[in-house]
C-alpha cells in the first residue's frame, strides 16, 4: 500500500540496488510489510530547482494511514535515504505526502 515515487535528474547505474534499498527503508520507516511497498524510480528527468539543474529529486509518498504528525520525521528519513542512495542533498529534495483512504486504494482485485 505504500507507494514511493522518485523522480530525479540524475542518471542511475544501479537502479535495482536503489529500488531494493528504498523498498526496505520505506517498509521500516512506515512500519509496514515490505510485500506491500511499491517504489517507482524515474531517472534522467529534465528538472530544475531554484534555477539550477544540479542533482535534485521530487518524491511522492502515498500510503494508507499516513500519519500527518510524523511527516517531519518521514521527510528527514527520506532525505537521508535519497542522499545515501543517489547523492542528492536534502535541500535539493521536495516531498509530497498523501494519505490514501482504504476504499480508494485497490489491490488484488479488491480494495484495502
């Protein structure tokens, strides 16, 4: 049920390793089973932040029951993760958080 979309202007050689590490980290950060975590990685996307095309990333984290009171903590954890995996500093990362109602999140021919 958690979905992390990552868009970056960086090119990434080891996409599979990044996907694996990110999937495990998202499961741990949210306390959800990894079997439900999906990570989408878009690299080499033409992007600019503050008038610069230095390495940057835009993340979207959507999950059922995403705790609003933890978004600052989640932001810090995701920024550390992206810095470790992609070498992008926190000040070059935007994150959009979204809580998904169970009845609006489909999986396996049903909803959660």
